[in-house]
C-alpha cells in the first residue's frame, strides 16, 4: 500500500495523531486503559485503509450526452449508468463527473447502501453556454469506509464528446428582382456575365486550350476569355464574416460576434440549399468551404457548421485579408457581408469586391447596443459613415440592433433588394 497517509481523511489523521499521543502518554504514565484506547484509535484507520485499498471494485460505467450536438444556448442531459457485480459490498461510493465550466457544474452523487450487485442511473442537466467542442468525463469514484477514516479515488477512462454549434436559423427565399443574381424562383445566370455572347465564357486560366479563346468576349472585357463547357447557370455566393475581436462587443452567447457567426452560418446553409456554390471568408482569410450546384449534401452543411463551431475571434484590425481572398476568387459572386463595428476604411475595403461586379448585401450590427458601455461619438460617426458609403455604392444594407433576429434581418434585406 503506497503512501497510506494520503488514504486517510482528516478524521482518520486525527485518529492517528490522537492515538500516537495516547500511546506515548500511556507508556510514560503506565496507564493500561489509555494504551488500549490508543491502540484502538491507531487500529481503526489501519484496518480501514487495508480494506479500502484491497477492495476489488468490479464497477461498470456507461455514459452519454443527449443530444451530443446542440446549437448555442440549448440544454442537454448527461446520463451515467453505474453498476457493480462483485462478491463483497463496495462500501460508500461518492461519484463526481468532470464537466467543463462552459457546460455547467460538476455533478456529484452518492451510493451509500450498495448491495453486492446493483445498478444506478443518474441524469444531470447541461447547457451549451459557449460555442465549441468539449469533453465530459472521466467519472471519478471515491470509496470510503463506514467511519469516514479512509478514502480512495479511482477514475474511469471513458469520456463523452459534446459540440456546441452556432445557432442556425431557417431563412426565407429572397425573391430576385429582374430574375437574376439571387435566390428564389427565378434561377439566375452567373452574376457578372454580360450579354448573350458571354453566356458560356469565363476567364482564361493557365492550361486552357488556345482554340477555346472567345475573342469577341476578350475584346469586350479586356482580358482573355474562354468558352465554358459546363452549363450557364452555376450560381455562387461569398459570405464575408467580420470576426475581428475589436469590431464586436458583449459577452457569451449574447455577444455581437456570436450573432454574426450565427448569421453567417444561416446564410451559408441557405445558399447551399438553393444550389449555390458557397465560400466563407473571415477576418484572416477563407475557411475553404465549398458546395456546388445540385450537389448539396449533408457533408457540405456539416463542414460549414464544423468550421464555424471552431471559429474564434481574430486580433487583426482590418478586413483586408477577407476581402483580398474574396476578390481573388472567380468573378461574378453574390456577396453577403455580416459586419461588426465599421469605419470608412473598412467600407472602402469592401468596395474592392465590386471590381468583380459583385452584388453586395450587408448586415451591419449596431455593436453599441451589445456593449456594456456606449461607443465614443467618433466611433459612432465612423460606423454611420461606413454604412452610408456602402449604400452610395449600390450595396443593400440593413442596420441590426440587439434583439433583432437573424431571420428578421434577412427579411429586411430581402425587402430592400426587392424594392431596388
């Protein structure tokens, strides 16, 4: 038995100390009754330590989290089924499950009158208060003797994985005005295609055959264009997610950053369902999420949710990397930007996407309504100026205060687009 002193509880150590003092006093004073009491005090912890340490617990543990994947802010239930099938009672068992602080408190429960064979099922509540991936467990089992003199901790190895995803909100189809470039009943041709002669052309890429060059479109566009072999309708959309820490405010699931991530996920899945090819760009660049026309599968949606579940706020102060990555993408994209606190420089950076003749739509969060302290008048003025710059350059912009849902913001954006 290694390090028996560590097996003793505070009560057990007190018994040992008092027993040693009594033993010394009895020997010096020649008091046999004191010696007997001292020996008893020393024997009880020793016997308890031997019994607890030598006990062969034949415990089984089954654990689960229901459901194992939930949107941010949703409840879950942990379930532990514990059983024993042995020859001797296990004594008093105290159990504690390891739970991350982001999901709730650590549950503790007691099995105080076990039989030789028994089975117990325990459930406890959890709440996905923070987006991300978490692990619950392993379960710790503490065995004690009936007198509370000795305790021994053992630990299972099984754990349960939990994923708290962004909130996904179903979005209504956005009716296209003029039948092009958006979702809805009117399926668009690729945005940025000009005229009937250009309906089946794209930019020249290294390795394309020279005989496929479309000279009329090349003269019209001022750059080499080649005939496309695929069908003309191949819509695509870029989602710009402002993930800069400095552009957001608020805490936890009610922060503006979590609203923005939820909106980006909802918009991306909406366009995938509509048959679009989708790319998401955050402050540090692309997330490399792609789905193609007619090939939307659960794997595509799972990839969007998985990448955005792992997304963290970025310390970068500019949208340059996101816009540069989107601008380098193929021409003719529909752009939906979910933006935090903006200034004029950020707005002018976004305008670079128009060189690809992108149709721009923006959800601009009123971050001050998410903050515990209001922004300075200068920050407020800069944010309003950024929205004005976007609107003056044909962007459809909706201001989103705290309390407005993603679906409501999307509906407001659809009304602006339909009226344009």
